[in-house]
């Protein structure tokens, strides 16, 4: 009788060595992709932040064209001082109204946005909130909570007769560089026509005020002898401080001295900035020259203090 032979089937598969190679390749691919994905996400957040600010700046322009060319005030309440050539207080045009029942402790309520002059032209809380905010999206999910509802501030020199409509800024701004007095009247930017260089004048930027909500407009001292950061940009992304200009253009600025932004949480207002490697206080100069270009003279590189 013939004998039947049974041959064992050979099952194809990976050897241990092959598995190690495959796993190593996958790990390498992931290691290469993760930073790229992170960069794409960061770029997306930056773009969204710039889009928000462009929307706010465009709202300010639309408001001005609907009000005889008059800009909204950068102030966040209507307590600014009156001035003689107007029958009403310019700060009544405040773009945000963070006062009275519109604030709770150190926080603005959404009503502060809704009662500001620009709300009818913006119409959504989301536009006031940067995707870089550490607690975003707080305002949309928790409208009754004590949380920040606004990430942006206007340049304190835009839409005013003097910075922030406060007389305590008169002296440093009337003697901006050389000690030679200039008329305060040249700082009037209450209308579209009074802005000298809209493509270079700062409109909005990200801010995280260390006192409370982003109070009033954003400003630094223009005096090179002091180089004071009255306010600072928000510290979330030192490589991408987002801002808009009066003409609606946008910019993402990388800080020369990222450590400057740490002062947001460790120091009071009016903090001198550290000196960068070239000894020029470049970041302070960069923002200073964008406060009111064409009025404040641009500064050359500065010697160390």
C-alpha cells in the first residue's frame, strides 16, 4: 500500500529582526512627522489670530467711515479726560466698555464687548479671543465664568487726542527723543485723515495684562532714556507676536529677547526691557517706532543703558 506523505505548511511571517526593523522605521517616521504637525498647527493658530485682529481693525475702519471718519477710542471704559475742542468725551467712543456691571473682579464680562462701539461691526465673541490664549475657548464654553474674554488691545495712540486720553502721558510724548518740545496737537489721531502713516502705525496686538483684563490701550514709553515697557505683548508665543496695522495689513513678529515677555507675570508696569545682544533694546525700539510713525521720530540703533 502506498504511503501518503504529509508535508507541514510553512507559514510566512516576520522574524524578530524584521519586526524590529519595521517598528524602528515607523518610529522614525513618527519622529519626523510630529514636529511638522506641531508647526502646521502653530501656523494655523497664528493665521487665525491674525484673521481675528484684521476683522477688528476692519470693524474700526467701518465704524470710522460711518462716523465722519472718527476712529473708535482704544480705551476700555469711558472715564478718559475731556478735551476742549469737543463737546463730548472722546472716550465715549471706547471700543470695549469694561466698567460698572460689565466687570467682575479682575475679569470682563461678555457685556463689556457687547456694549463697546465696535460690537455691531464684529458681532461674535470668538473674534476677540486668540487661539493662543492658554484657556481658550473659555468664553464660548463658559460665558458666565470669571475668565478672560478678550485677547487683543488697540494701540493707545490711535483714535485719541493724546495717548489713552490721559494727561500723564503728555510729558514723555511731547519730548520723545531729543528733549525738544513738540505741540501735543500733533498726536491727534481721532480721524482717518489724522493718521500720518497707516501702513506703519500699529492698530492691534495680543496682550495679557498682568493687572486684570487688558486695561485701556496698549502703550510703551517713547523715551529712549527710560525705554519703559508700560505694557507688554502677550507672552504665549515669543516667536509669533501677532499684530495689525491701521491699513489692515498684519504681521507676526519674533521677539529678539523672548525673556522680556516673562515680565508679564513677574513685574509691574513701567518695566525697563533687557538689553539684547547688540545692545540696542531692539524689541522696545521696534514697537516704539510703530506707536505713531510720522509724528514720533524713528530712532536709530541705541547705545546700552
